[in-house]
């Protein structure tokens, strides 16, 4: 009986270990947000565009933004009216929403849950208000904020959002700081030229002194 018991025990342990490993692999992409943040102005209107949202538990910080509503690339980040943070992570978080010339809003949130994405998503609303000294054109948010090219002839679409008073032009003028590295169209299409790193700017039409940036890095040497 002892000779039979040992193989069975080893097999059972191996099976449990394999099952656990499969569970770990299977839950790696669960993608459950710990905190979903809705940012509003004092009148209750959505105010997430151009906002930076941060959730931190002291040792871990998750950041989304500045949010550009029109951005639809595959990079992580919200494209709707809410920001999703702390993916698959339970804990006690301080959640902050901020953007230039607006008040900063903060709330403490407890996210129940443990490993493998079994978190209970917490929905919170933060209210930010435009400061009394806020200029008519406050900021330009650009997404993505960083793009890295690994192939010659490739390109990436960027988007920009101008936080400005109603009635002002919401457009931007795109420009590459080094056109030997990347070029950029006035639709925000960044294209590879040759190896290097530079910044691409999006300058507000309504106030050219207000600018947003993305950093572009080209790895290959292109001819």
C-alpha cells in the first residue's frame, strides 16, 4: 500500500501545482479595475478630459492621463467618461484628480479583493472646479505621451485635447522639434525619418503659448 500511496501523493501534488499554475496564467489578463473614477465639475458636467488621475496605496501607484477623449489607440487608458485604475489589485488607495488651473480633488478608497483579479470594483466621483485665476486656454493634453518606433517606414497617430473656455478654437498646430528624426502631419500622424529621440508639440490655436508634448524615439537607422 505504501508503494501505491507515494505515487498517488506525488501525482496529486503535481496536479494541484499544475492547476494553480494554470489559474495564475488564466487570470493574468482578467483586467478588473479596482477603482473607476468619474470626474465632474461643480455643475455636474463631465470634466475628465485633460485630467490626470492617480491611485496610490503608498507602495504602488497607477496613473491615467492626461486624458484625451479622442484617443483610440491600443495603449492602456480610458477613452470614455471614466478612468479605470488599480487593475486586479485590492487595497487602500488615495485617488487624486488634477489638471492645470483646476482644483485638485482627493478621496480615500478601500478596494476589497486579493490575487488573480478577484477585486470588487469601487466607483467614485471626484469634483474639480476651475480656479478663479484660470486663463481662457488652460492646457493641451496629448496622447500618447511617448511613442517608440522599431521599424523604418512606420508611423503612429497622436491626438490632442485643448482645455479652453467654450467658444474658443479647439484645434492645435503640430510640429516636430527634429524633422530628421520624425515628421508630423497637421492631423497628428507621426512618421519615422531616422534614428534619434525628439519631442512633437501640439500648440493651441486659441493661444499659441499653451503647448502639449509627446516624446518620439526611433531605434533603427533609416535612410
